């Protein structure tokens, strides 16, 4: 098997671990950590495809950089939402914020 | 891959999987964050191994440097109990549910990667960081500017959401 397949296996495993955490975690911070794992899996997969196949390596690497930028933006927003939720609901358990109210 | 490359690859793979496992199963959120940081270091090592040093250093700067600090702020600001009420939910069904979320995408994607492997090359592409910079300012200017706007909007939005007027309480 070519190296790209091995890297893809690790990336898929990372994605799976992230999804596992996303479902099993019960607080918003735990879910945030899981989302970061998932995004890392995506970045690893893209970088492997860029480096070990015939596609344009510059495009692939820039794509990974954009994923990192989006992950940073997402983490910032989740932090803000978390501050609001913990201030209003006094808890960041996901069960406590399962109801929407206008 | 050469033998040394294989050994290093498996070392990083073990670091990634062990860190990820700690990140999703540890009842203590600070330990979970440490697991996440181990995983991030492992992924940075894999970027180095596949001859993409700029990605590796950006991974260290952005993820290990910034995002993990943000997560630490999140843990502290949410007053999450450091002693761990964050374990797995009791009962069988939540475990089965989480395992399905893990196994179904993994099965489909892993099987696809195994049965229809992409035509890979053995030697990773060599990309000069200067070339990446030129592409950012030439061919990919629009995504580059867009991502800066997204970051600015996220930052301003975060301040706007979390801002509290002094006399409002």
C-alpha cells in the first residue's frame, strides 16, 4: 500500500475518535475538544492527499491552512457562546441547554 | 517508506490515537485537553514526516499555541468541575450510540480507502514555503482575504456575544 493510504487510515481514525467524543461527551467543552480532533483528522487527510498524490501540493497545503484558520475562528465563537451559557444557565452540561425559548 | 520513516510514522500514530482516546474518554476535562495537545503534536509530527514543515509549524502555532489556550480558558470560565462529572453516561444505550458514531463513518471511509486506494506516489511533494506565500498572494488571494474576514468577524462576534454592559445586572 502506498503511504497515502496509511495516512488516510490515521486520519479516518482521528475522525472516528472525534465523532465518538462528540456523541459521548456531556459538556460543551468536551464537545469542543472532540470537534478539534475531527478537524485535525480532516487536515491530516488533506495534507496526505496533497503530498502523496499527483494533485497540486500547493493547493492542498493551503487548504489545510484554511482549515486551521476556520478551526481557530470556531474555537473563539464557541468560547464566547460558552461564557454566555455558563453565565445564564450556570452550567455547561448539554442537557441543561436543550431547550430553546424566544 | 524507509524503515526509520515507518518507525516514526507508527510512533506518531500511537501518540495520536492514545492522545485522542484520552481526549474523548477522560472524566477530567484538563486531562482531556492534555490528550488533545498530545494528538496535536502527533499530527504536527506527521506533517513533518510528509515533508510539509510549514504546516507542522502552523499546527504548533495555531493549535497548540492558540486553540488549546482557548480551550483552557473555556474550561476555567465555565467553572467545569476539575474533578470530573464528565465521564461516560451510565447505561448501555449511550455507549452503543457513541460506538456507532465511531464505527459507522470509520467503517465506510476506512473500507473505501482500503478497497479503492488512490494512486499514490512514494516520495512526498517538495513545496518551498516561499511558493506557498506566492500562491497566497497570487492565485489564492480571494480565499486568503476571505479567511481574514471570517477571523475578524469571529473575533468581533465573540466580543459582541460575551460583552456585558456594566449596569445591566
